[in-house]
């Protein structure tokens, strides 16, 4: 363990004072090579001999490995074997991209289906949990209204990408009438626009609404 000492009493016919021993520094491996060779959880083959990187001088466990890849959120409590698979486990070259471990989660996401999404999971997800997710994967200005009545729904995917309406992700309609055609018919809107002459509606001018309703409502 860390801080192991090699004691050299330098006996000379029993006349040496054993309370006054020579203390020489030594690497952990000088005394603990057998411990390293027989470590099973995890096997230490390929590990450096700098035991103090993970272990204290109190006991072998608990150990604390200083990852170059940060272990935070839900990753913090995982066993080594959750990421370092194999028998014996493989420690070199472990994937550091999300899809290296989470390709199945990406492929089997029920809704929204992720086939049109990039594999930069962190754009929408945190390391704490898959949900709630945020709409960070929207391309810049993908949707014309980013404020007003629509702003609360910016990060709530299913508010616009509604499975009951058969909405997809890639190529989704971003015109006003894509979501509001049924409720904003000419018959319903004319009485509310008596002071607005010749305003078009429907597919003929899908985003004409934005000329007056820039924030999506008022």
C-alpha cells in the first residue's frame, strides 16, 4: 500500500538498538507485487505500478480511480465492469463517445424515434438521466418563433412532435398552419380581423401570421 516502508535494522550481533531503525523509501510494488498479480476485481494486468493513484495506505478498498473521462451523474455509481467489458476486462481504448455504450438506447428510443437525430447525445441529454431532455439539437432558427407563447414548449419535444398527429422529427413542418390550420380557419379568424384588410390564410401564406404575431400570439 501507499507509503510502504522497508525497514533495515542492520543487526550487528544483537547490539543494534531496534528502536532506531533505518527507514528507506520504496515503491509499493516492492512489497505488494503478489497483491497486484492476484487482484481479481478488477484484474490489474496492464495497470501501472503506481498504487497510490487509486489506493490509500489504510486499505486496498475502497479505491478511487482518477479517470481522464469524467464520471459524473448516473455514471458516478457504475461498477468498472459496466463500461470495461470482457474477460478479463479491457481498460485501454474504452469508447468515450456516448454511442460507444448507448447505441442500443439510441436505436430503440420509442419516441421520438432518433433515426434523424445526430449521435451527440449531450446536445439534448445530461448524464443524470435520459429524461427530461432539452431541445438543444434544433438547428439554428429551425423554428421561426423562439419566444412568446411558444417559448415554454421549446424544450418539450412532444408539444410539437406529437405522436398522435404522426409527427416525425426530420423535416417537420415549421409553418404556422402546420399546427394551427384546423383552429385558424378563415371562418373563425375573419371576425377577429375586421380591421385587417385582405389578410391571407391557410396554405397560400403559411407564415403570414408572423407579420403581426411575431411572438406567436399577441
